[in-house]
């Protein structure tokens, strides 16, 4: 596993722990639909939460949440639609972004609920 993959896995673990501490239940991590992937699929009450996790060392180049481009959003929405169909869910879906920036041994986590909405 390369350093980038390792960083991503560490970020996703931190994001899962954060969500659990805040009352979410984790349904799946790294769920695949073809080449598309959902980082975290969680549930809170009657809401299905699809979280895209972006992790970086420092914020010298771009804010991690800015890496969730329109194309990436379309892929996430398409995979989320497949997820809902596969598990026959009747839940409202919310798309969140969790941004994690490592600074030395500490990190900063930002959770952005309703970060984007499905568009046609």
C-alpha cells in the first residue's frame, strides 16, 4: 500500500470514529459499484448518509473538500443510487464530505453535511 492509500485509510478510520461518536451507524465502508466507490455509507435515524472522505497532509495546495469535483459528485450519486436499489432502501439520501487535514501528529476534521445535491 502506498503512502497516499495509507493516508486515505487512516482518514476514513478517523471519519468513521467521528460519525459513530456522533450517533451514526456505519453500514459499509469502501462499497463498490463497478469502478465507483462510496467511502462511507452511514445511517442516522431515517437518513442514509453517503460520506466522501478527503484526507491531506497540510493544506498547501487545495482544501481537501475542493477535490470533490462535479464529476466525482456524479459518480458518488450514481453509486449511491445503485446502493439504494441493491439494498432495497426507502430512505432519504444525504451527501456529506468529511475533510481531514493532518498537521504533524494532530489532525483537523471538518464535517460538511449536505455538501452537494444530486443533479441531473
